[in-house]
C-alpha cells in the first residue's frame, strides 16, 4: 500500500504538523461508553529548503573599466544562478486515521488520556505538550538589487549627445573624479560651501556616495543575493527515491511536476527493523489483552540528493517501518498506585512509564 505524500506546506490544508496542535484530555463517561478512542502517529517530515539566487548585471561600460577607473574586477555578462544553500528537516506525527484503538474502562475509572487535536495518543494519566520548532532565520537579501541604469540619473546633455561609448565612459569617469573630490573636501572640512550642521553633512555625504556607487556600477556592474525558503511535507511508508521538488535556473524551487528544473530527490532507506520486547528469559512477550497500544518504530535513513550529490542525510525513527505492542491497561487503573505513560508524538514510541505521584 503506497502512501507517499509530497506537498508544499504553502498550500497544505489536510496534512498539518502535529506540533501545531493543542493537547486534549479525554476521560471515560457514559457519552463515550467508557471507551477512550485514540490513534497512533504516522511519521511525516517538514522539509525546509533554502534556495540562494545570485544575480549579476554587467555594467554597460565594462569594457572601459580598466582604462577609465583602473578596475579590472568587473562583471562582463548578465547571469542568474540558483543553488540549494541549506536544508532543515523536522519530523512530526500525523494521526493514522485508518487504524484506531480503544482503551475500554469501567464506570468510575479516573484514568484519562492526552491526545492531539487529530486524536493521536500523547499520554496516559498525565499531561504533556508538543514543542513548536523555532522558525528558520535567514538573511533574505545580501547587497542592493539594481536595474543597471541608475547612473542615468546623474548624466547631463553632453553625455547624451556623445557619439561613442568611449566618450560616454570618459565623461562618466570625469564625473566620478569630481564626486570623489567633493566627498574628500566635505570630509576634511575644506569644501567651499560647508553644511551648517552635522545632519546636513551626513545627508550630503550619503548623496555623493549614492552617486558614486551608481556611476561606478556603470563600469563594474552589480551583484546581489536573494534567499527563498520553501517548505514541503513528506510522508513515506516504503523505501525508495522520490522527486520532492525541482530547482529551475529561472524560477528557483518549483513543484515536482514542473520539468523546467532539475529534480531534488528524497530517498528513504530502511536500516533497522524493530523487534518484539523480550522477558527476563529472552522470550518474546505476549501482547496484553485490550492493552494500550504503542509503536516500536524502525530506523530509516532520510537523504536529499541534487545533481548527483547528497546534500542532507540523517537517520530517523519512523513508525511506518515499526511494529505495535501494548501496555497492560491494569497498570493505569490501579487504585493504589496508578501508572502514567508518555508517548513520542512523532513515532508513537513509549518514552516514559512511572507511578503517578
């Protein structure tokens, strides 16, 4: 039975991470016939990919840069490049709605269970919560995006009427020298007309810096970086390699069915299958009747591949590759020393059992 689910969380409504859910407490009463219904989680993954877009714009007078401004470090052609810069994967649980279980109690029982909003079992006889992951922090833009034509704001009629690119570049070079001389004079306090206060001086220097940058980029060009974060939900129940999304040279991260980009594969490989618990004699324990069911997850490797290279790899416990076992329900209904239990919200594994204090 194939249940591979890959979808962008930007448009996801039916499959939401359990860490966004609130805990509910269910107790036995006449309305539920003293039966507490719960589900175990299927392990899903929120995959966040940071794509870095680097844009380069050549200056219209790059061929004169070395001669006019003595700068050979120039951009000679327009380019746009996308790369995958960072990957973060967060596992979470989604209630398995196809398999539900009932903890049957007797009237007067004080036993209760904690479940997520979707009915996924979290605890028995104690309260617990699901921690929310911290948002992924990135620097969205590095540098200053430009059109490459900002220098036109500072040219005059002589520049416009110039008959060649060489002549125009010479005029730009002369203007650059004047701007730099003006900045130097203001900074040293030797300008013919000095500002009346510090704020005015600051504004004048900022204006000259902006002009100098625009004229310089007419020769050297400009480059900047932009980052985009896309989130995907992935829930496997079998081994294999699947196209999670694609990286396009033009549009960055696109959907898996958009063939304008190269595929980003997510690969699942089972590493360890779980075993039924054994007793002191080394024999497999018998499943208790009407027990509180939990999962013993298997372990699988989750990897992301792009361009023939592994860009992320980590081993995770997954309920889909696990088996179910159960706790004897009598330990939770004992009137003298009732027990409590806490289960992993991602895998359904038993994390802790103890006596209620």
